């Protein structure tokens, strides 16, 4: 598949992940009387990955996440020469989705983007008031486990056709665990999109949501390659 088509797929897929996941948090999580809550937001993120994995997995691999692309590269599943183009496409898709979400959300009286706009944060900007250290550990470990699942579910000897389900449910579980800590990133592109529109504190704290997920992904790639993969996986 030509690189330009794969980049378009990554752009569209990441757009859907941010619009669906962050959109559920901004528009539907606390909607009066019928809000979907944290459980609903968790499933929304998982469903975006699940649906896009079936839609574009055969085109681009459906990374939708710079940390996933890095982890797959370290794990020997993705060429390093294509890493930067993939990350650029993912970040642009996330920003485009955040722009659409901003237009929709700002159509309601009283909307205040500075209130968070589904941005990730720590300390006073953590939903549960968790510290920088807690947020760092949470994001590293959650991303590590996410990549372990992705690398295992997409191995050649894994059951065929089930990877999207395992990966989507894994992301749902990650959100169920970690929304109170950081609003859940495990994805630098997902963090960047909303932060661009919030500015201020969200941009100031964005570094963590690049460093921690990519660190966790690198560790997972190395771990899987050394301990879990087989020669022809």
C-alpha cells in the first residue's frame, strides 16, 4: 500500500479516535440526567479503535497513536523510516478532530474551553488530583500494557481476526482504570489535539503525555522482542 494512502488512513483514524473519545467526554459524559459517565467515555475510546481497526487496519495497520508506532518500531514490526510521517499524520488528525469538537461544543451557551476540553493533566489538573509522579507511573505502565496487548494480538501466530477486539477492549480497560488519574492519554496525539485549543496549562503539561507514553511503548517493544515473541512472529 502506498505511503500516502496509509498516511490518509492514519489521519482519518486518529481523527475518529479523538472526535469519538474526547467528544464523548466533552459532550456526553455529564449531560443532564442521561450522561454516559466515565464508563461510557471509556467504552467510547475503545469503540473508536475497534471500529477503525476493522476499517483501516488493512490499509495502515491502524496505529492512531505515536506511542503505538514507536512501540511497533522498537518491537521490529514497523520500519523506522516511516515513523515520522505516521506521527505527523496522527497529530494532524487529532488537531483536526479537536477543531471540529471545538466548533460543536462552543455552540452551547456557557461553553468554556479553559475548563479542560478533555485535556490530560496532573496535579491540580488531574481529575482526581493525582501528583506528577502518579501520573507519570500511570501513563508509562498503561501504555506498556497496551503495547504488550497490541504486539501479542497482532503476532502471526495469534488467532486471526480477533486483534481489533482485544485492542479495543484493552483501551477501554485502560480508561476505566486511569481516567481519574490523568484523564487517560496513552497517546501523545490524543493529548495534543485538545491541548492546542486549551493552551496555557494544557500545553505546559503536554510534555508528560509525550514522554510517558513513548517511554512505556519503548519498554514494551523491547520486552516483547526479548521475552514474548517467537522467531517468525
